[in-house]
């Protein structure tokens, strides 16, 4: 199955693009997705401990199983709202 | 009014958007790009958002506020793109019949925005740049 | 900026007046004439001030704030004269390096203004009028 | 001695003027001043329990002794800042 992976901030810069299409076995989890993407972009390992995921624009745990056409995002620690 | 924009922010449109005939108080908050950030000289900031998720997350914060306080309306707008020192990165306005609700809800809104809304800030200094975490 | 005026109030001049290069946050408050006041239909309000005492009392509140929180600047302006429903009676803005200080100081400013600044409000209804006490 | 008495809100309406000049014995207190003004404007009694005084633009206790040319104000309960 194919899922769309959106990349932001430091993750986007490592990947070199705001979006990837990743081909995965049916029933894969977010962890499996991330392992695959990290295989392609090893520098993502530096973010791994702090990264959150969203699936279809909701934060999701890393054991969540994905479905075809899901929109996943790699979400580094957020920092909106000014330095205050 | 919940939005992400690359245009300069001002409070007046948010205040107008939230004021109802039942509103006795409008509390508002602006986040401004400061000169000093942990001792390094910031040249400018770059903000980036996951817009399609950030706006629903702002609406969720507004829903949380409505469950906690009696408020009239809530507006939150975050700017993205290139921001210079002194520019406004986020504007929030909350109206309520009474001041304590408006003030408490406004403080809650900025706290939660910083925790849950997918927006990122990169600091650019004379000698480098870095994506900043939530404590930054 | 501490003032009493008979002209309509808006926040923008206060926000501009308080924002410094060290300011990361500007918290502000507007008091608005509400439609319903304890069940009676208000036509309009008349505000009156002891101007020569009211402005120094505003400055005292600012001094109290500076003793309690690290803030950059404080602005308070109260309108007097005839006010219609939906009009702004008081505007306050407080800037600070950090949001918690700005928000706490702004809430304190409006609480103290209502307690100590010699300004009075008369409610005018369809069937009478009355000077209102501090709980009104 | 003469002191200037400024009247606001309900007190101003009862007195019919924003300002009075009151002639008092030297060393009179605010209480004595108010008794004299109330003698002239008996409806002030309805405010007496809630009224504060200022002398030279500072709140002052009712036993404060006055000096010539002091500016006294009759201060009904304040209600600035909107009904919130």
C-alpha cells in the first residue's frame, strides 16, 4: 500500500522535500514506516527520540497501523507562539 | 477566526471578530519576536506550519476553552514565513461576559498553542541556524 | 501611556506604545459596554473621572506591577463621557519578555483599576438611571 | 481656613456642582468637613456609609486634619473598567 508522508521543519530539511510517497506492506505500523524512511534518510535518526507522528492530521502512537492513502506527518517538537 | 497567514498580524481584526453584544471583556495576546534568544543575536526567524492540521488543532483548543470557561468567541492567528525582530508571530483574542474568564482563557490558549499546534520556528543568527524546540 | 479620554479607544496605539525590542509578549485587555447589566436594558453609560487623581493612581498600579513582575511597559487608558453598548471603556496593554508575566500583570492591572482609580459609571436605562458601585 | 472640595458622580449630582469652597476652623478633620457639607446638602447622608475621601489626590482616613488650600474630594464607590 502507498501512504503519503509529510515532513516538516528539521525533518523536511533532512528529507529534502515536504512530501514522500512510501510503499509499505499492508498493516504496517508507524514504527515500520519510520524505519523504512530512516533507511532512506539516515540523518532522521538524530530526530527519532523527539519526533511525533500524526495520521490524518491527528497525533498517533507509534504502534498505530496504517491504511492505504493515509496522510502521515513527521512532527518534530513544535515551537509556535514566539519565544516566550 | 482560526488561521495561518504569511501576512503581518494585528490585533484589531481579531478583536472585532470576537466582540459580541454579550461581551464585557476582550483579553488578547501577541507573541513578538524578541531581540535576544538565549544569548545569541537573532537576525530573523522562519516559521513553518502544517496548515491542514494546525487550524483544526486551534479549533480543538477553542473547544477545550468552551468546556472550561464561559466565553463568547475565540480567535487565533499564527504567522508563518520570514519574521523580523519586533514582528508579531501569533495573535489571540478571547471575549467573554466577564473579565476573569476572558483572561484565563487567553492565557490557556497560548499555553496550549505552544504544546499542540504543529508550527515550527527556525532561528537564524549571524553564524548559523537551528530549528527550536518547545522550550525555546 | 496613562490617560483619560473622551475619544473612542482602540488597542493598537497602546500595543505600539508598550512594545520594546526585549518584549516577547504583549497581553492586553479591553472592557466593553455589555448589553445586559443585571437584567435591565441599558441604553447607554456615562463615565466620569477625577482625572488629576485617576492618572497618578494608574501610575501607582504600574509601579505595583513592576515590583511584582518583570515587565517592559504598561499602558492604561480609560474613556469617559457617553458610551454606547459595544464601545470600549478601558484599554490596558502590558509587554514583557515572557508571556506569563505579561498575562498576570494585565489581569492584575484591570483588577486594581476597578478598586482604586477614581472613575464612576452611571447606567441609563429606559426607565431611570443610577450610579453603579464596584460590584456592578 | 478655606479648602476646595471636589464632588464626583452621585455626590456631584446632590451638591449640584463639581466643586465647593468650604470655610472651616483651622485643624478641622475630614469628618468635620463632611458634617458641614452634609448640613448644607442633607441628601449626602445617603452616601455617607460608602463615601471615601481624598486629600490632595490621595485617599485619606476620615480623622485626617486638613490644612488651608487642601484639595479634598468626595469619592463615592468607584466603578471604572466596565461591568466585568
